[in-house]
């Protein structure tokens, strides 16, 4: 049976991940986004909230699994990578929707992809389930890179 402290730590990781989600949600798609040219394979807007909710929950559990087993002292690089990718994740919405800087958002999401891949590898070495929980996140961000690139390219000024 898990101790109360262990469950509190899980709640803290979930809280942290959903706080980042909340920051990103402050910069939601608006009329400017609706007016952009988008590729035919752009998902409908209703797809994004449930996908991201699921991914943030999986991310939190993955970080918790590593933290629970090793703590910050035992996995400083893995958890620092996790926190770094979380910051880039939050930054993307502000760049893409808030500032409408699609090119900068593309750079951000590319760097995010790299940090997620590094985090996944670092987590996998410490806990296979933790690493596995990040695979859907990496897959979704791979799609996000392609979508961000396509939108940026379609809307470049001549």
C-alpha cells in the first residue's frame, strides 16, 4: 500500500502538469487561428482538449514514477529534462496563439520534440513504464511539429 506522502507527490506532479496546461489554455485558438490556411489533415478543434488532458496525465504519472523510485537526487538529469520540456510546452501556446509567431512556435516545438525524446530515454533507463508513458506524447508532438510547419508554410507572406 502506498503512503499518503506518495499519493500527495502524485497529486503534486499532476498539479504541476495541469498548471502548465492551464497556462497554455490561456492562449486558445481564436479568430486569427480560424482565418489561417490549414492542411486538410488538421484535426477538428474538439480533438485537442481530450488528447492533451490524457497526455498531461500520462506525463505526470511518468514523472511521479521516476521521482518515486529515485527522487530528485537519484534522477536529477531525467527530472530536469522533464521540467525543461514542460516549460517549452507552455511556451508554445503563447508563441503560436498569443503572439501569432508561427515560425518561433515551430522552433519551440522542434526543441520540445528533442527534449521529450531525451526525457523519454532518460525515464526509460530508470523505469520502463515511465518511459512508455511518454511514447504517445512524443508521437503527438511529432504530429504537432508537422502541423505547425504546414500552417507556418501555408501562411507565409509572399
